[in-house]
DNA sequence: TTGACAACATACCAAGTAGTATGTTCCTAT
DNA sequence: ATAGGAACATACTACTTGGTATGTTGTCAA
C-alpha cells in the first residue's frame, strides 16, 4: 500500500520526518490545532502551505492518513524527549519528576502536534472513527499506550518505594496526564516573555501533580 | 430576535429547559459528545430524534444556536449543583472539597452536556468561531467564567487560611479544573456497576487534586 | 537527447451540509 | 364551527468537501 505511511507497530522509534513531508505536517498540525480535525479541510492546509491539494494528496492517501502522520510525528517527538529521562539512572521520584517536566515542556513547545494527539485519543474514546480510519487509529493509540506505560511503570515503582501514595494506578496515571497536558489549553507563551516564565509554569504544574500523587519531598532538583 | 434563546448575561440562573426543547437538547448533546461539534450534522441530531431537520430549525435558528443552548444548559446544571455547596456555611477546605466532589460528579452524570461545554471552551481558546457565533460564544464563556470564579474565590480563601499552598492562583485553578473534568475522558460507568465505584472514582480524583493544591488533612468528611 | 518518474497544479465530481421555503396536521382560543 | 398559529415534515438550493483524473514541469539516469 503506497500510503507513504510507516508502520506504527514495530518496536523502533522513528526519527523525525524531514523535508517536504515536514512542511506539510507543520501546516496540517497548525490547522488541526486551530480548528480541530473535522473542521479543517484539506484546502485549508493547502492554503496555509501556499499550494494546492495536489501536493498533499501526492504524499498522503487521505485526510485520515495525514492526521495519522501528524499524530505519529507528535508521539515520536515525545518518545525522543522522554526515553533519555526514562533510562536515566537516578532515584525513582526524581526520574518521574524529570519525565513530568519534559513531558509538560513538550506540550508547550510542540503544541500543535500534541493537540492532534489529544484529539486522536478523544476520537478513539468516543469511537468516532469510520471503519478504515479505525484500524489505523487503533495502531496509533497502541503507540501512545507504550508511551503512557513508561509513566505508569515509573509511577508504580515510586509507590512500591513508598515515595508516592495513591489508590488506583490507572486513575492516578490518567489524572496525572491530563494535568500535565493541561497547559495545552490554557498556556500560550507570549513571544517576548523570558524562558523563566515558561520554566515557572512547568514547575508549578509538576509540583501540583507530584504532590497530588503523594510526594512529600522537595522538587528543587 | 426569535431565536428562542434566553439571554445569558443576566444574573439569574435559569431553571432547566423542559419538554420538547429538552428532547432536542439531549439528542444534540449526545451527538456532539460522540462526534464533536463540526462533525455532527443537524441531520444526525434529527435522526437520533427520529424526526427531521424541520423540528430542530423550528426551535433553533442555527446549528451554533443549538450548540449554545446545549452549552448553557450544561452550565445551568452545574450552577444548580454547585451553588448550595458554595453558599454552605462550613470550613473553607471542606467547602472546596464538597464543591470539587459535586463538580466531578456532574462531569460523569451529565457527560454529554459537559463535553459540549468543554468543546465550547476549546473553540473560544483557539478562537475558532466565525463572526456571529463569536459574540454568542463570548457571552457563554462569561457565564462559565462566573462558575469558575466560584472555585477561584474558594481556592483563594483556602490559601489565605493556610489550608492550601500553591504559587499562582490562576494556574492552580486551571490545573484543578482540568483534573476534576478528566473523568469526562477516561471514565464510563458500566451500567451494572454499583454506585460505590462511582463514588470511589470521585473520591480518588478529588483526593489527588486537594493534595496537589497543598491540603494536608484528611478527606473522610 | 530522451524517456521516465517525482512533484506538484488544474479541473472536475459525487456526496454531504447548513439553511430556507413551503406544505400539512393538530390544537386551541374565540 | 372556524380562524390562526404552533409544531412539525417535505422538498429544495447554494455551497463545501474529500477524493480523483489528468495535465504540466523539472530532474536525472542511461
């Protein structure tokens, strides 16, 4: 099948897409971010690119495929940012805090892509995908679940070490993710602002989440 | 203007819409919940009603108006649930906990409506409304802000009393709301399940949030 | 030089979609 | 009884949208 769409189910993490594809992806992510998936037409994306539909359909078989690639590219970014932290050899609670910070930073710095990921998850929850989209979306969601499991595992370790305290692991994980993702909806860094402000926002969100999960210590590391 | 659409800006909280309107609202909320606003056609709503477009356009001037009424009805439900708690005379932290519980319960029990509220907020954030929808949506958002301020006020009081501890009030409020709203996305009560399960989910979410905001005490009240 | 193919643009189509214009039926106030 | 309007259904239109079919141009290997 010549969708130009790499298989999601293999166990490797892809490097970011480059060149022409990337331009299309950026435009698509921006449009999906501003208007949502179904309110965005292929012509909208083309207009933002300063070109026409032809260009997009030359690289992608369908609108759903384009969305899928935005989703996957967003997740690739997250994996590349998180894996070093996940593999780091440091106290479990510190690892979790670093992962949380990195994740939250990702949400802000690659917002359009992450917003597409969010919508993809929503589409799956509401099972609002037509057959055909359905199988592709399911694969993509499995990809995201692998990412989620990195946090889930770390959360579980922390609890076993007595560093965290919560009842149900899945619920804790869900609430944590939603909270860490939340800047996606309420924070837009003003162009002139210092990096310090962004760091402050991230620190505050992570602090609330860590304490919420039962962490008692300091987070000045 | 014969939109049959009550003014949002007055200071009273409306009683729930009854009868024929309510049937349409329920169907619309369900459709918006399952497919999102722009992926839902008026014919979809009509089909769910077992009727035709004529019925809907007899009561609502446009799709945006219909959505607006779903939004407002959802917010009316929230106000009616929260105001007694907000006005209750009890320790501030307990008031907040009760408000949080009530709000979270609302998210689960009136999910389709709350999901429309969420999407309305999103639409406003991304300013993805065409002119005309825009002014209506802005009014509705002001309505929601009044609701949000009830929590913000209580949060602030708690901090002044030394019962909570967080840095920025707005950030704390945003993170709190997103976390309390989160069951909207990950919890679907199975029909057979006991009410106990629902209560447990609510308690866990509220516990995480309260601790995250710096509350040190117990929540067994 | 030339054939072939990638990378687009142009033109087009069938299927929706919001909204309207116009019936039709039933209920109710007079 | 009947006029009138509320509450719909039916039929229609103008427009959008995803997708396709078909050009056009540049590039590059043989």
